[in-house]
C-alpha cells in the first residue's frame, strides 16, 4: 500500500486513508464477487489452511468467475470511471478512498501486490496479484456467470 500512496502523492491525487478497515472490505468483496459454496471455496484454497490460501483473487485464477485479464483488464479499468474508488488489500489493514479517479491509471498499481480496487458500490473490481503471471483482473458484479 505504501508504494501506491507514494504514487498518489506524486501525482497529487486526493485520497483519504483509513486504518483497520481492510478485513471488512475484503469480506464485502468476497460476498459480492465469490458466489461459491464453502466446498467450492475450499477447492480453490480460499478457506484452506494449506498451500496458497485465502487469496480472494483465486476466483479468477481458478476460472470460477468471468473476468478480463492482463491488458484487457487494464483497459477495462481505465474505461470505468466512478466518483471515488476504494482500494484495499490482503497485506494491509488500510483502506484508501481515492477521490479523483480520473487521474488514476492502471500503471500506478503495477508495483502493488494483492490489491483490490472497487467503485463505491462494488459494481466492478480491478485486482492486482502478487503473481506477475496472474492478472491483473477486472470483473463486473453483474457478470456473475461462472466458468465451468
């Protein structure tokens, strides 16, 4: 999150910083974007205590939700303007509210890991993972259809 804060400050993009809210935002993200049973979540290591567990973006990497990936995800993010964005992640308890999203670019997230970006009502999400070969991902809440 520190790298992103530096980027926002460098580009003079207004944001608010709130400590300790990321777990609640991650739960909201899971409720919106991971429409799977507990068993299905276990299969993709969302709830597991072994291997690479707990990363919500596994819903994309295991092809359980429709999404754009890579360049297409970056382009989709650029096309979806909102009045403000929430940014939160797995490795920080912080949440950022970005109030000038028109100045924000996908490139600003290039050095981030396990970051989730959503509009204020979670209608879409842009996700950057710690795995450079996976993602970034972009998905709409309304595109709830799962891959086989």
